[in-house]
């Protein structure tokens, strides 16, 4: 037993990735292309994708929503897990501000054979969430992944909570802000929004939440029955 999480050396990190997650070829190629992109740091880590896929299978998710798509790695991870969990009933709504990176994403979605699962919706995320609510998805969504404008995380949280079924799961990315959440000099609106939201979610009786140190920090909130 150990009282603290061990330090991940490069060797341990590589061991975990090699043994823990069979990365689909389309995911690998998407990850490699994105790594060379000037904004490649916006993509989730490989091991984070594996963890999310496990959670999606664990809750037997059928319908998912992602807020913030970029080049599509996390959406592809989710769609592949949904297909295994729900078969032909799998459905995912991929929300993003623009078509700028969707062409890259759709190339890999098609390669993996899940482009029929993923429906991109382009525009302001809060408006697209309202559309889903109006279309009858209230309390019918199983999984929500949020990785977009950090200052709007509180808005996304409330709307995602409406969409989630009881027992459904939402995951927020970048909840450690590369350590800025505990940096005395950090006083930007995004970091402040994340710190405040984390505290609010932990105290929210509507959910059961947990913060884990995977990637840049994942905050998981399960909607209570």
C-alpha cells in the first residue's frame, strides 16, 4: 500500500499506455497529426481517452454530448466506446464553435466507421444545448464531456445537468489548469471559474463528484437519482 500516488516516470507512463488501452488506428493517426498542429496541446491525452472509454462502457452509455471538438480525438474515443456499448443505438452530438477543425475530425471518424454515430452541431454551445433540450433530450443523455471555454463551464454544467439522465455522467477537462488552481499568482477568469465551479459541484446535492489527476485534471459528476 502507499499513501500517495506514485510519480509517473516515462517508463511507467509508457507501460500504462502500452498495457491499458488498445488504441484504434484512426485514433493513433488523429493523435499523431494533431501533435504536429500549432494548437496540438488542446487534444486530450491518450490515457485520458482510455479512461473515458472505460467509463462510457461502465455506465452502458447510448447517447453522448461533447462540448469542444477540436480535431476530434476525444469525440472519436467516445463514439467508439458508444458503439461497443449501444451498438446501432449509439448517438453522439459534437458541439463546436466553427467548422475550422471539423474536416480533420471527420476524416478520422469516417476512417473508424463511426461518422454515422457522430452529429456535429456548429455554433454557440449554450444555444446548441438548448436545442437538444428542446428536441426532447432532457434527462435522456448518458454522458457529457466538456472541454471548451473554461469561463463558460458553469453555464455548460447547468444545461448538461438538465440533459443527463439520473445516473448519467459528465466529465470536465482541464480542472487543474496545469497547476494554476493552486498558484497564488493565478487570477485569470478561466482559472477562477474552474476553482469556483469545482467547489460548487462538490457541494451540489444533485450530483456525486470526484476530481482525479488524469491528464490536466478531470472532474467527474454523476447525476443523482
